[in-house]
């Protein structure tokens, strides 16, 4: 590298950071953030409408060990999802509690976006009709592995069973999604015939179900596991108008596989449905998180159709109403998602929040937290002080220096391992002279 090359890089760096600083602040401004986002993140536009089909109140509440939410809580969850911009809500219908929740949702004018989940059984469809649903999802296995549940039934009988169910739902005016259970382990020739059969019978959408999370996002991966390959084959070789992805997280790839489906449909379909659950609730390891898919679409693909501000509120409410122990480090909505303790991180945040925050916490209804603990330095203590005092503190203030040393002694001499709580922090601050705290 020549000296003039470094000089040129330095100029670019300073101009870039000047623009970023002008748009950055510890105080949130949505307008400035949108400008900053354009500057920092290069959007890849998609030629497909992404429709969130949230199944928290169906798949999510089936998660082993959680508490089923009260009907009033289910209704509030549905309302918050609607407020975010979710366009389809899949719910259970079988119990009195399910049905009371549905009634409450209808009272909140959610009827048009509600969808019943059912087996390929006339009695399930009749129940959906009785509850006045306009949409239904009919679930049925498509892999030979899952057919082991019905070893006494030949393939022809399985086809007939699903065809009759779809036709019955169609004849009663329902919009029909067909869920291909275990699609990512299905024989393609069988699955292709299955999709064409349900399309002829009246289904509008085929759900690719990555039931055990073994799907692969790599476009080069072959059928049946390769999800982009499956999207291409469905588009080319079947009559179904639309597709959906329902990805499980057994290998930790649910969001990746969901986003791979979205990208694979761009330019081939005018819309794609994504079946997700808030917080990733669901059977075993759960599935793709609604909030993660929304943020990925927003940040990387410039999709601005959703209201992001209720995300944290909804996460907290779902965790509370289901007795779900939400991980502290849950992306986007977890307690620690915007918490900073180590000195180098806090220094970065105080200088430029973007240093260690992909986006401002206020965007999703969250807030930044400065934690004072074993790894905190002067920057962390100063920032926490300013947060509580609601004014700037001179970094050369002798009281600040004394305060930093006092806190250090707590950890060095006292061998303390847990952070300093807010009440204790205030008490220690007053001890060194910050009386107004």
C-alpha cells in the first residue's frame, strides 16, 4: 500500500463517519434512523410480498411445558400481532378455551385474518365452519416416514382422504392451505402428485413443512432437503398458486430456511406466506421466530410494512401469559438484547450506539440498559450516572473518579461476582457526592 492509498482511505473513512455521527444519537429519532439505515445497510430488494402467517396460537401453544394462555390473553396476543401487521393468524379450535378465545378475537374484528388448523377430516372442517372461519389449513403427512402412523392405509386411500377433505372445504367456501407434513423428507414424485391433487381439489396454498428441521437453505442442495430447490420444482412442476414455509428449529436453522424460501420465491411468485411463531415457541426446539423474520426482511430487504414498536411488549406478554422462561439473550426482544456491561462495549455505545447495536432498541419498543458489574469501566459508570441524573457528567469530575474506584473495590476486594443493582448504585453515587441522584 502506498501513502496516497492510506490518505484516500482516511478521507473516505472521515466522510463516512461524519455522516453517521450526524444521524446518530443516544436519543431515538425514527426519521434519522431510517436515513442511517440506508447509509449503513445495503438493501437487496425482493420482488415478492412477504405475508406473515403467525401460528403462535396454534403451533406455539403446543410447546411442551408451557401454560396455555387464558382466552383473554390469547385475544390480546392476537390483537398485538394484528397491530404489528400480521396478515393471517392460525389458531386452534378444539377446546372450550380455544373457542372462547376465538369469540373474543371476533369481537375485536379479527375474523377476516383468523385461520383454523385441521386434520384431513370432515368433523374438523365442520367445526371450523361452525365457528365461522373463512380460511382453513388442512394438515397431512407427505413423507413415507410419517405414513408409518397409518401402515394399514395404501397410498391411494391417503390421496382420496385428502382430496375429499379439500373438496369439502372448497364446496363450503373456505380458502384452503394444505400443509405437507415432513415435506423436507418426502419423495418428490409422490409430493408432486400430492400437490397437484390438492390444487385440482381447490387448495390455494401449499405449506412446505420442514417438520424436523432438516431442511437446507443452500440453493445447490438437492431435493428433498434443499428448500430453494423445492421452491423451484413446485413452481415449475405443480399447479398450486402459492406456497408457504413452516420451518422447525431442530438444527437451529428455522429462520435461515424461512428467509431462504422468501428469497427463492422472489420473481417467481407475487407473494409468499411464512408460518412463524413469536419467540419461536413450538414443538421440541420450536420454529422460526416471527420477530426475527420481520427484522431480517426489514433490515436486509427494505420491507417496511410492519409496525415494529410493539415487538418487545408482545414478547414480554407472551412470556408472562404462557409462563415461558424467555432467554435473557433472545435476539431483538430479550432482556439483554440491548444491555451493555464490558468497558469496551460501553465505550463504543457512548461514542456511537451503532458500534454495538444493529438498530436502536426503541425501534422495537425496547430500551438500552447499562449494567455496572465486574467488567465495567469509567465509561459504563459515567453513562449509567448520566442515565439516572438525566444530565452530562464531566469525565474529569473528581467525584466520578472516586465513584469508579469505589465500585472497582467492590469487585476486587470483595470478590463480588454479580452486578450492582440500581438502588445500590444510587446509594453509592450519593456517598461520593452525587446527591441529586
